C-alpha cells in the first residue's frame, strides 16, 4: 500500500528511534548520539550509532544504516508499507492512501500476483502430477528431498504448450498480464503459449522477497539448457541475484558473500549451513550486482570451477576495471568440482577451506596472466611483466597498484621502477580514454576531502555561506549527487540548522544513502570549510597538471600544442604553490 507523504512524515516525527532500537538490543545513552549493540551482526562493543533527533542509525562495524522505517523492515522482516503501518499504529496515526502511488504499486502487485500463481502452479505440478516423474527423479538425484523442494518452491513446467496459460485464464488473469509478467509469449499464429515447458523451474525473488521471475532447466529435448525470464517490469537480470533474499542476513552476520555459478550451488550451500551464497540469473556478474552485495558486506568471494571455463568466469565482467571499494576474492574449487558436488559428496571442509583461503581477485588475475609465460626465458619474463602490469593498471587505487607492482617485480625479476613506469603509463591511458579528460588522482585522499565537505553540509556549517563551491569541484559521481541534494536542502535554512536527513533520504538504502548517514553520525570535529575548499582546489589543479604533463610527453617538442601546454602548466604550478599544494 502507498500512503500519503504527509502521513509518513507524521509517523516519522512521532517515533523515537532510540525506543525502537532498545526493544531489540542493548542501548547506551550518552549526549546527542546514542550507541547500541548492533542487531545486524555479532559484536560485544557497541558500534551502532543512533541520532534520535534525526531518526538515523549507522553501524560503524557492519555498515548497515537507515531510518526508523528501515530499522523495522530489517529487524522484523517487513516491507516498507508494513513498517509504516506498524509504526502508525504505535503512534495512533491514521494513514491515507496516495492514489497515484497506489495505482503504480497496484500495477506492480498485479504482476507479482501473476508470478506467484505461476510459482504455486509449477510447485504443485512437481509435487503431484504424474508427468513430473522425470523431474522428481532428477531432483532426487541431486539430493533434493521434499523439504528442500518445498523450502525453495522448486517446480516443474509441464511439457505442454499452454498448461500454465490455461491455469491462469481459469483464475481470470488477462493475457496481457501473463506476457507482462514474463510467463507467456505470443506464438507466430497469435496464440498465447507458456514460456517454460518441460523444465524444472527455480523461482527468483527480489530483495524484498517478491517472486519476479524464473530460471528453468531443460530435462531433455532441444533448446537451451537454462532459460530465464525475459526483461520485464519486475525482472531485471542485471539487478537480481538468486538467493540474496535468503542470504542477506547471513552475509551481514558472516561479513562476506559467495557468488556461485548456478541455482543448485546456492541451494547446496544454504542447506550445508553456509547461507551466504548467491548466483546471477543468466548473466555475468556486473556493477549492479556488486551494488546489491556491498549493501551487506564489503567482501565478495567468487567461487568457480577450477577448470579454464571457471577461471574465465571469475574474470568476466572485470576486463575494463576493478571495483576499488570492495574486497573481491576468488575461491577455486577442487579439480572438476563445484559447490553442489562438494556438498553432495560430504566434502564440506574442502568447500569451507576454499572460501577461507580465497585470494584477492587482482592477485588471481596477475598469477593467471603470469602463468601464460615461461619465466625461465628473459624475453618471456619481459612479456609477462608487461602483461601483468596492464592488469595491475586496471585497479583504481594507486597504492594498491604500487603493492602489486612490487609482487610482479619479484616474480618476474624485472626492476620495480620499470614495472611501476609501465603500470602508471597504462593507468593514465585508461583514465584518459574513459574520461576523455583529467587523469584520475589518488582516490583515497580525494574522497576524504569530498566527504569532509559533505559533513560540513550535513551540519550546515556557518562557514559555508561565504564560500563559492559547486558540484564540478567533486570528482566522485555519488558525491556530486549528494552535493546537489544537500545544497537544495540547506538553501532555505539558517546557518547551523542541519537538514532533516531522515526526510531527505527516506527509505533510500543505496550505498550513497548509507554513506551520508555514516557521515552525519560521525562524531569527529568538523574541518574548516575554507580548508576543505582549498584542498579541493589543489586536487583540481593537480589533476589538470597531471593531464598537461601527459600531453607534453606525447606532443612533439617545440610544437604549438606543447608550447601552450607548457605555458598553462607553469601557471597552474604557480597557483598550486600559492594554495599550499605539493611541489
């Protein structure tokens, strides 16, 4: 149900977050900020910070954050609307439905209902229909008893053209809704037929636990081995991970997620007491998937077969860049085995060992590249060093690149200075090609400066009013978005009057929303905005200086282009010196 914004804000104002938290965990009150034992992961020392005035919380241990509604959602396994209703009842507030939002939500709910009917039909067919005997035998061969089938609502799509369509029509579901939900397709003759036929089907759920599509395995005959739902209003394969709806609490508790190749691997690991496994839905692991996983943990372990195909799967999706803010690791399974095989054979210790001894993704990629060359031959060592340096250059953090350059130098015997030169030259080329502009400066220092600016804005520091700062001075896209958001929020406030971040973010559980809540609850003294502005100006000058130096390296000496670049470079270095930047 979608309720009017005014009523939701009234519920927010009437609810004390400290009281909510104290109902589920131990709270320690003290001053403006209250701390508590985090209910989302195991700890002995309180790391959950609560700002009762703004209705925000952030755990500096596991990274979970949100407002009053998010806290109820996460601790009581409720959806947003249910959380609003619960808190409204507590506060004695009557909620009114927002007609426009309700209509939009109603369309989505109608499609979810179609998928729910399909889940029930497939599951019932698998459990009782004589024609599903082959499917039941297949699942028994995988070690799936009735409890597992029921728990994961595995089903069977009959090998008939319109078994599901006929079933849904009997429930007065329109053909348009079946197509929109991705469970039926129009044939060449205009007749509506089932999308899934003669397959074992695995329902796929979104993060809220709503069924949104299927992954279906062919048992016999022609066709792709696996067939997934098409892209629909509900089903976006680049934003879905099979099993995450069940795994998210385990991932937070254990501090890592494990990405496996198939649905059966996910089920096997969950049943073996490792409920942290997820799998992509017919596509390679990509940035949107990582955005989902980073909400719950910074460590992501890729678990794949030890053969060449498995190794290549670990690399796929990261050919152009590396996610610098995640601890990406690779766990290679024993020869010829996948997680489901290990669980079926009772080799749980081998599975756990592979995960525990996983190595950083960058290290894995480097070692794989070096293994392609004969390091006993001088020329081969040079080729290996250059190839590995190109891999190292893909990492966005310069400090990390330097550490791996040392490793490549030691392994190949090529001088460290030479390796670093190749790495940084490749990194500059990649940055220039990607941005068609400034070469990226070291992200750690830059991000901290930008975060200090956002902290000042979150507090509406009185020193901001006299400064001329705009979003173009920030290099992180999320920080630019936050700058614009906060600029609008504080424009009508008096200096020192902090914006209502709870209302501003609402139920936003994105990485940016979490970062802003963490910054708002940071108890460190605020930096002087004038000093922050100066650091941003210096960082901007240094990026431009690096770009000009790179241009000079690639321009013919004495050319008009090099003369212009040199003149600008001299002027910028003078400005940097005046601002107190590095020489």
